[in-house]
C-alpha cells in the first residue's frame, strides 16, 4: 500500500486562496447592489414597456446577487474545509511523531 504524502502548506495556500475569492465576491456583491439602484426614468417613459424593462433588470440584478452570495458561501465552505483538512494532517503528523518518541523512549539503549 503506497504512503500518502500531503503538502500541508499547499493545502494552507489553497485555503487562503479560497478565502480571498470569497472576500472578492463579497466586494463585487456590493457593486452589483449599486448597479441595481437605477432611477425611475432610466428606461424611458413608454407605457408598460418601461416598467417591464425595469422589472426585468431588477430580476437580473437580484439573480446576480444570489449567485454572488452562493459563490461566496461555497468558497467560504471550501476554505473552511481545507483549513480543517490541513489541521487534521498536522495533528496526525504530531501524533505519529509523539508515538515514535514514546516508542524510542521505551526501548533500552
């Protein structure tokens, strides 16, 4: 059975990258919110058509905000999972080292 060799620092770098992406998505969400705030006359004053265009635009902005929130949440979860994974590997390595030290201490010299 092959040994498993994990680069814990690489996992930590992935964790940091996922958290940076989540932060970036949060910043973009604020810009999207601003883009959705348009004046009443932005689509002209044609009966029914102007209101329809404004409603459709609002739907697109709302959908975009939901997507950004979902993306943010997903990257937050990924970052958290990567952090937990790295901690588990580090703890496992510490436990293995402690076991070898205990075995070595119990052996006659």
